[in-house]
C-alpha cells in the first residue's frame, strides 16, 4: 500500500509541480518590482558620482566607467523602460540624469557601439518624452556613426584596423542597425535604412556557418571587398559559438525583419533560433554557457546576458513568425525568464550594488567579468519582461 502511494505521488508530481509554478503575470510583476528597487538604489549611488555609469559588481564593489565605455546607454535605458512601465517621478529624474551624462557619446567616431550607447538612452528617452534636444543628440550621433560606413564594402566598421584585421566587423554590430532604422523613420532619411539593410545583407553572407552559428569577427580586405579573416575575440575559439554573439545575431535579424518585413531576415532569424533552441548543450534551465563549445561544459560559467538578449529576441520573433515554431520561441523565452527570475539569477534587493541579474560573462578569454552582474544583462532582461507582459496582455501581438 505504502509503495503504491509513493508510486502515485511520483506519477502525480509533475501535475503538482506545474500547479505550484508561479503564474507568469505574477512572476513578471515580482521581477519588475525587484528591478525598480535595485535600480533606484543604483541611481542614488550614482547621483554622487558625476559622469559615471555602472559596468559590473565585483569583489563587493560597484565598478563604473565614463561615457566612452560601450555600456553607457544601458542604465539610462533600464530607467526609461522601468519608467515607461510604472511612471514615477524618481525614475524619470534619474533617467534624465543618466541620459544627460551620455551626451558626449554623440561625437565619438572611434567606435561602432553608438546604437547601444545612444539609441538605448536618448532613443528610449525620446520615444517617451519627445524631448527635441534628445532628437538633436541622436541626429549628431548618427553622423558620427556614419563616419565608419563603407559604401564599397557595405558594412560599418566595428573596431579600428590593426595588424591582424584590416576592416573588422563583429556580429554585435547588428545591434546598431536598430538606431539607423529608428532614425530613418524619424527623419525620413531613406539612406539610413538602406545602410542598415546593406550591412545586414553583407553580414548574412559572411558571418554565418552552414549550421547558422556565427563568427564573432569578420575582417574585410578593402582591396578585394572579401573577408580576409574570420576569428573570435570573446569566444572560446574561432569556430566556436560564443553565446552572446549568437544572441546578438538572433536579435539583429529579428529586429531587421520587424523594421523591413523582408522575408530573408525572418528566415535568418528562424535559422539562428533553431540553432540555439535545439542546441544539445543549451542547459535545461535555458541559460547558455558563455560559449556553446566551452571545453569544460557542464562546469563552464553561464552567461545570463546572452539568455536575456535571446529571450527578448525570441518573444519578438514569436510575434512575427507565422509558422507553428512561434510557440517554441515563446515557450523557450518563458523558460529563460523563469530561470532568470529565480533566486539563482535574480539579485536579492539591497545586494549586488543595485544590479538586477547575477551570473553573466563579459569577456572570458580576457579573464574579465566572469560570473558577475552586467548592466546590459539587466537592460535586455527588463525589455524581455516587458515584451512578455505586452504579449500576455495582447496574445495576437496587437497592442
Ligand atoms: N559588444 C560587446 C559584447 O557583447 O561583449
């Protein structure tokens, strides 16, 4: 009898476990409440640190950078997103304070990261406030970004030329295209959209392998127009699948399909999504190891930032993909957000210097930012939570 009872309980366990699962709307609100609490703590700390932006939290210390480091747009963007969800005068004041700090970025011509730095700060702020000064900053920033555009090669240069790379373009650069698309619509300048499409097309041609994983760095030879090197900088090996790079690609092509409705971008996003979602080394909790080919899996560090970017992209893809795979994209993103919102990844309020997520990996080969909070993990986590919230409220995708 006792054995029968135990057997019955084991059989019913999945039913009980499922019943015990926190409803998604409740999970989203709980996570957003932690995010607000943490972000206000961080903003208050930064208020007294003129010109500084959060980067990570290591050895019990908040690590900050000035506007020139590529992450300067993310914390302003975190604040804008939280403000959009739940308007609050403190969030608005801090969002403006952090956005103003990023203004000198508009004149930077030695980086391609202006999409992250300006679109996620001034762009988010402009969408919510229509502040004309924000638009002026965005216009100046686009001019700076276009100094890196090569009409001959059809790509925006990511990093400066070096002995190793003549004209390096990294997969991350797909993320800057949203800034071009947004400004093209905002100003009516069609050339900006053409540049975004050309960069996406050339990247599609040269960055991907036959399994739709991507190289991190492709360097072009200006003399021939063809790639002369395909390498990694932040991944395990040249031919490995660096997790965040795969997520940037997925997000980039999903976004390009949303902006253009060109079927080739949807097709590419679907291929990348299949590679990621069905990968045999994607762990059960769906939070990728920092590189899908890291040799020490399952002991390799995870990258919560890759999961956050991937979740946000998959939710959007689920609204754009008319095939039955849409359900798989949404289900995977939900699993990722459940994991990120668990105590394993979500910081306890009052800890981690005000960062929201733990366990990201920035640059493993450089022994930099391994298994730590990262400001961009927080940015895409909030974006994903808000996208899921909108999706649950309007399941057809109509807002
Ligand atoms: N673009 C920098 C990174 O993804 O680490």
